């Protein structure tokens, strides 16, 4: 649906935040539980950013391979989604991509990142070829969000179109999923921007596209991490669906009494504060919406699970603090880090759904740690 013509739809929208490999693993745990409760097959849209886009990208291309049983639970979810993502997170791509993009005259750093997604996750499927089938367990629409440096807006990739509300839309985009995920996860300044050269005629003018007349904006797209604009990936689902679920693995703001006066540290600190305030505002907006009747739920990587009034899996407060402080890079994660983050995403998602969105739960599946050896109690 073109920009400016959207309206509330009866459905479930899920947003997956950024946060590097940490987000990949946390969201993997959340999706694991979402599937067990029969919610995965109800999703109308999955909106993602950065690390969340890596998860969504794999889910999008593997969806046709998922086998749903009579309760609309994907019985092979672990094999098709969890295992490949864990293998992917067992080796890093950020340093390798920087080195490869720096010394390879045929690829930029961003192109090297996209190459890694194609080769290691099989994300070479074109966006226009992703299936969208109505009715459970039909495939939801996957939206991969990046930030357009030139327009200061969100540039979205999806199956029916790619675009920026100031530039217009490219119908049936032939970019592959790897390109969309690479743009969404191109964290500045090292991995970004990824510059896409496109034919300006590919864009269709839409309502409110005030820059469409300027071809230079449609000829070269300097794209970066979607988290720069919206680290929750919330904009494409909020006020679009009657039910909204938000999985947030973003970095909690760190107070620092010894910040010092060095200019580089001050600049970085200002950036952190600005990004944190933008994220905090979006969180307040969606949580306030829930308080005033919006259906759905939010869970974050630093959410105190004891705040939920359910018989949720117990997690030690110190373990929550430890997991929420894990790095957000795209580097190698050890087995313990992987299993604990997946366990945590699984547990807090389960508690959030039972507390605030019980109407979505179709199967009363008992909960147990996905990886018992790495329980968090």
C-alpha cells in the first residue's frame, strides 16, 4: 500500500530491534517461544532492523520450508531457523568484511557484508520472489528497514516495494534479501553507508514524495543501519495493526561518571545520548499505547521478568544485567553466550505474551529452557 494511504488492519505485527549478534540470538529465543505458542503462524508482518533483520531475513527465505502441524506450529523450526542462526553467530563477519572490503578492489565493505549473508545464510533470494500468502500459516510480509543518509528518512525493503516516503516506491524490487539485510545492519561509520546505484525511473511517485523530482536522490541511495532512524523497527507496524509485538534487544544506556573531556569521547557520548533519547521516546510511545488500549506486548533484553504476574521461568536479576550488557558486534559468540541469550529471549517473551497478549496463545505449551544446561535461574 503506498505511503500516505495506510490504515489500521486486523492482524499481528512483530518488530525485531537491532543489536548485532546479541539481538540475533535474543530474537531467536523469542521466535522459538512464539512458534511453540501458535503465534508465529498468526503474524501479518515482521518489521526488522539490523540484528533483527538478520533473523527476519533467514525466516523469510526459510518460511516455505517450514512444516506446520494441525495447531499451526512449525515442527521443524529449530532445524530451519535456530540451527542456521547459531552456526552463523559462531563466527564473525564484521572484521572479515572490513578486511575483505578494504583489500578487494571488486567489493566495498558493505558489498562484502551482503556477500557473507548470501553465502552463509542463503539470503540470495530476490525480494520480489518472496511469497506472501493470505491465511495462516501463510507467509507474513517481511519489512527490512534501513536509514537513507541523503533524505534522513527510513528506506524500507519488502516484497511488493522498496522505498522512502520522500522519494517514492520501487514496485516489485529485484534487490535480494542479502542486500536489504546488509543495508539494515550497516552500522556507521565502519560498515556504512552502503551505496546502491539504481535507475531513477524505477521509482514511482507517491503522495508526499517531495524529493521525487530531484533525480540525484533516486539515482544513488546511501543507506545505513535502520537503527539510526528507528532501532525498534516500530514505524512500519505501529498504528498499522490491531496487535503489535515488540522484541527489543537494543543496548541499554550506560551511565558514566568518568566520561572526561576528550573531544572524541564527548562526540561519541553525544551520539549515544541522542540515539538513546530517540529510542526511549519510541518505547514510551508504544508502552503508553498499550496502557490506553492498544493490544500487544513489549519485552526488552533488560526487562525484569519478575515484574510479570505469571508463572514464568525464573531468571536471576544479575543474569539479566549480564546479558543486557553483552557486546552488540557481529563477531563470534561462544556456546554459553548463544544458549543463554536464546534462553533469555524465550523466557521473557513467554512471560510478556502470557501477561499482556494471552488472546494470541493458541497452544498451552509447557515452558522449559531450550538449553537446560544453560538455565538462568
